[in-house]
C-alpha cells in the first residue's frame, strides 16, 4: 500500500491528470485537514490544484498563514482509513474532478468567493463565507448532480409545532410527487418532517449533514437516514466519524442554499438557524420562500420577520404549487418531453431567450461571457442554463456552453466536468 | 313648517351661504334619493352645489340620465322625517359644509373620482367607484374629523376563527391604547372583535355601516353599537331606517378605506369582502396591511393571496407596533408634544421635509400645488399634511396650506373646511 506522499508524487508526475488516484487522496486529506468555509485555503487549492497544495501544506512550503489553519493535522494521514470507513457504510468521496460533482449548483459559490477580500480580516465570517466545498462525502444510491438539479431546500426549527411539521411533510410529499428533490439538514422537527414527506412520496431526498455520513446525528434519526440513503443521499463535507460541532451547522447551511434552486423556511423562531440558511440562499441569488403561520406562534416569528424584510425579497408560499411556480419557471414546463423544439423556445422567458441567443453555435463560452452578451446577471445565467440543457437547447462542450445540435445528436451529451 | 322646495328657494336666494339650513336639507334629500357611489350624480352636485342640483333633479331640469338614476324618488321628500328620526336616536347629519366633515381623509376620493371617465360605460363599477359621500349620518359622541385623523381600519371575515378574533381583538386593544381609532364595519367576526378590543381599551372606535344608524345590522350587535356610540361613532351614508342591502356593503367599503391611513386585513377567505376593502385602500394610496395565519386555514387564504400579489404592495404585520410603524411614520413620533420645533423638523422624513419646504409663509396653497413644488404625489402630500399640522408646522388658512406661525399663535388654528 502506497503512502499518501508517494501517491501525491505519482500524481504530480502524471502532470495534472484529474483522474489520477492521488488527486482523490489529496481531496480526502483536505477534507480532514481543513475546516470547510476557509476562503484562503480554498483559493490556495484552486490555484495550485489539490495535489501540489497538499504537498506544500504537508512539507511546510505553504505560507505560514495557511499552515497555521491546518496545524498539527499537516503531518497526519487518515486518508486510507477514511476512504475504507466510507466504503464500509456504502459511502463514496465525490470530488470536483468527478462527473457527479454538482458543478452548476456550486458555481454560484465559486462566483461569490471570488468577491471576497484578499485581506483575511475583511473576509466574511467563516459561518457566512461563500466557499465551495473541497470535496463531498456522499452516501446513498442517487447521483448527486442529477438529484440536485431540480431540488428545493425545506428547512426550519428543530423545536417545531405540529402545524409546522404537517406543512413541511405536505410540502416534502408534494414536491417529491412532482419530481423535485427535497434537500434539508436531517435535524429534528421541520427537517425530518420534510424528508419523511418526500420518502412517503417514494421520492429521493438529500440530507446535508454537519457530521460524518457514517455517524448520523441526531442518533435517533438512524432509521430515517438509512431510508434516505436507499433512494436519496446523505451528504457531508466532513470525513466519516466527524462530530456535529456547533459551528459546523452554520457552515453547512451554505451548501443547502447552494445546492438548491430555492430555500423554503417552514417554521423559524426569532434566531433560528433556518434564517441563516435563507440569508445564504439570498446571497447566492436563490429564491427565498417562506411559509407563514399564526402570529401567536413563537415558531413563526422568524418566518414573519423574513417576509417583512423588504431587502430580502422573500416570497410567501402556502403550497408546493407556489414553490414550483417560483423555482421551476421554465424548468417545470420542460419536465415533459417537448414534441416540437420551436414550441419549447416559444415558452422561454425573456431572459432565457436572451441567454439562448447569446450561445455560440460552435465554440463553447463561459457563463460570464453569456451574461455579458445577454445583458443579465451571471447568477441568472447559472439559473437558466440547466433548464435550457434539459430542453436540449444548449450543450456543455467541456470548456463552455454552446447551442445544442439537433436533438438526435445530443442524447449522449457530456456532463459538466466530464472529460470531453 | 316650510316645505323642502321653499327651503331650497330660500337657500338659493341666500346666494350660496353654505350654512343655510336649506343646504343641509338638500344634502339630506340627496342621501335618500341617490345611491352612493354614483359618479355622474356626485359630479352634478359638486358642479352646481347641493341646492341647485336638488332643485333641478326635482323639477325635471336635470339631464335625463341623472333623473333616471333618481327615478320616482325625485318627487318625494322625507327630509324632515329623516332628520327627526336621526335626532331621536342621537344622530346628526354631517355634510361637506360642516366643520366636522373629514375633509382631508375624503380628499383622496375627490382626487380619484376626477380620474373617472366622463363616459358612463367606461366608469368603474359602482361597487368600486371612488366617489366621495354626499353626506354622512353620524351617531355618537366623537367628532368625526378628529377621530378619523389617526385611524386604522381593521377588517376581516364574518366567519372568523378563534385565532382571527383573538388577533383582531389584540390589535384593536393595542391600537386603541396608543391613541389610534379603530374603524371597521360592525359585522360579525373580525369586525366585532376589533371594535370590542378598542372598547376594552376605553378607546373610541368607528363602525361604518351600510344601513341606517338607528337600525344597526346585525341586530345581535345592538348592545355593541350602543357602546360604540358612547365613545366613538356609528357612521352611514344611508338615511335612518335604511336596510343593509347586499351591494351596499361593497359601496360602503370605499369609505372604510378612505377614512383611515391604512387597512389591516386579519382573516379573509378566498373571496372575502375584506379583500375588496384592501383593494380600495390601495386604489386610494393607503397602506394595505395583512395578518398572516396558518396556511391550513381557509380563513387565511385571502390574506396570503394579498401578500403574494406583488402589485398590491401589501405589508405583513403581526402586531399593533408593526401597524403603527407603517401608518404612523412621523405622526406617531409627533404624538408626544415636541419640546423643540427644530428637533421635530429634524425627525421628518425626506418627503415630509420637502413638502414642508414647499409651503409658502403667507398665502395658503392647494395640496396639488404642494405636490408639484415638492416633486411628489398628491396622495403623499395628503398623507403627510395631517402630521405636519399636528406638529404645528403647517396651517390651513381656509383656502390652502401655509407654514404655521410660531407655536404660541397656532393653538386656535382653523380646521379644514371651517370658515376662516
């Protein structure tokens, strides 16, 4: 069995082949050595690539400020143990180099982290910093990028009321029935009700955890997590065996917001963590949707404050139909195979039509370029592209987006991130 | 005892003295002969004055289209009987010529009716037309213009839930405690709960009825109406003895909207009349405030639809403090006597400061003129002026608004509509 450092050297010698096993092992090491949400470390890895970044962090060649973030963990190596432990519980490590990586969803974080200051003192607090994950531990039978494509977060208080649990379960069930993945945090209360509602509709659901996927928290949800993994996914940035530390819940929330097209807050007390998730969703240009409740209920105070905050632009929703109206837009109409491409195009929103018109026919271009040509926000482009792709109107070339060739030729179209 | 026609002739000979008893009798006649909310008849009275208008409607000199609206009632005269009947139940007729007329509040209707088409087929439906009342029958000890000055409508379904009644009563009580007049329709359910909440705070409240003030409807509210009249007011456009016809409820709603600074909808089913009141409030530039409820309650469906309608701009409120924040603005701060005029001015909103700056020092000018100079909407001016007047910053001269002289000189300031 090779050591980590040997594998890294091999990978470095292979000249940046993203599929080399050393890359994967470097990501596994990072997921234990680095607390997620650290702007400077993410930038270091993004800049050098995972192999060189890990080599320098371990050898002491990395800047002191970064090495201090890793600390004593620099010399340790639990990668083999972590990967084996994952395998034993049916989990896998999904990295940005893999086909399954939810590239489109997480691109909103990539864009947002670019806006963070270079000065560490001016960067967002780590619980709020929009840093993409370095790797994801995934347990379950679903494919992450596909399940995340049409997904909605349903979040809320742990100390929920019967009313809130009823509404969350109804939403989870109806969203599941209509082909949407319900994403939540696996916690007691609203989260669990939303997951259970989706499971009752025999629909996949994703629990984004702040602990290891082999060590679900809360422990009482062992059976629930087992059921989720059967058709959906358990997801974590932390390696197997990790404990659900308090601050990790807040760091985790940005992933729930980023992976989904919108976040529905069902019940939230005045200082609920669900409000933080809603704010992260807004930061990333996602829809913030809020279920109202009795004004006499402390568990709806946070929801009502979200709806009263005009800067937030939260939308009141009372049913899955309202939610889909907000996050589905053209995507929902395109769920049915469209018989005539012309009619699909006719059904596009103004901005979607402009983005499609901005796509070149031959060479693929970046979302940023599309935004500039279409005259809209990059986040808007990232929101619309998956639906255009689903409708076979645009295509990812491996380096950029272009207009898709006639339908027959696109059935085996490349996924974002896949070698082209 | 003189006949109506003799009184009218006398008044006509008196050359337009607004205090002549014939004017009052003409208004009493109009209140029985003309169904409120009729654009063309209101314009006719506004153009000719009540005395000449009534003379022509009775003599047949008025255009056929208008005479057909009055029909057989043209030849009848119940004015003496109506006035006596009002007196017997402690009511009075308040006309636009009286000091007590809520001139400022109703000016929003005057402005809105001017925007109605001259072509009757293109005018708003009578249940929606923003027509000022021709006269008001008022029963109770309060003074209408003063009670309406700081008032909020609290409306909702008759078939309310315990939740809605609780919230309406709380709102009524807290608004009353803070010096606000609660205006509602005197109906079962939310209306009654709001009135009762205000009464429990020993605060005046106004019930705007769609039947005679001597014949309260519903009959089971006899005791409630009696208590309202003790400190507040019962108000109606229809003369004593009038029945609460179905369409009159909708015509009445524009008055509830116009008299108040904002309308709070507490509970409303999908097609509730309370929604109509909210829409009238928006038409008149008043705040539309909505209390959410459980999404599982049919009685909150209308409320949630109001909040989801982005064109309406309704604001979610959960407490009296939220309501006052919305309708009070500078008015609420000015409720306490301000020790230094400078600080009052400093506390003004941007638009209020511009309106104050637009007021001339000597000659009074119209709200329209103020709006033009201040560069804002006339409705905004009408919203801000009462607060500026309360703060002794502006003064009504009898013909227009001007900057108020130093505080000592303004204690006996004229009311709008009073002889100057």
